[in-house]
């Protein structure tokens, strides 16, 4: 004998409103404050970041565009504070050398998407890689050397 399924016997999960805190359920509030972001292992505090914050538990939620902006600004601040080449400077160097992003990455023995992330402002090169980029930019013959010796 089969038992009839009863859909009303199981509790339904609570559905939170769109502006509810994912931690405690309280209504989130739009805020603009400073937020930290880690770049190359270093905490960078970015001022005036728009986000949602819970007044009860302090949970912070960023929408996609806010998260992207936070990351890009943190990378830019990190590069500036360490005197690294900017995304635009890396792109200009690569274009001046008539290389694709993948070709430059291969010459520097990097992953195929690393240069793309640098140029888009999603990641920052470390200090050693920045020195190598500046040597390629400033020392004649360096590019030919890398082409002959790159793995």
C-alpha cells in the first residue's frame, strides 16, 4: 500500500527579503565607509566604499559592482603606494613591444591570464615582477634576451 505524499507536512524554508542581512535577517542599510581589501598579502584600506551594512550584527555585503570597484581601487592604491607600474603603463609597454598578453606572460614565465588581470586592474604585480617589467622597458636588448631564454 502506497502512502500519499503530503507536501504540507514539511516546513518551508524562510524566505528573507531582498534587503535582509544574510546572517541575522535584519534590514541592511546602504552605507559609504572605508573597507579593507587584501592585495598581494597586504591589507589596503579603501576609503568611501558603497556597500550594505547590518545595523544589528555588523555584517557587510557588497553588490557585484561595489565588490569590483573595491578590488580595482585597492589594486590601484597598492600599486601607487609601492611605486609599481599601473595597468595602463603595463598595457602600453606590451603594445609598444608588439606582444599579446599571452606572449608577454610566456616570456615572463607567468600563467596565461596573469597579464590580462594586471591590465584590467584585478591584480597587481609583485615588486620583483615590476622590476623585471621596468628592465624590459628601460634596458635595450632585454626583450631579445627573454625571447632566447624563455622556457
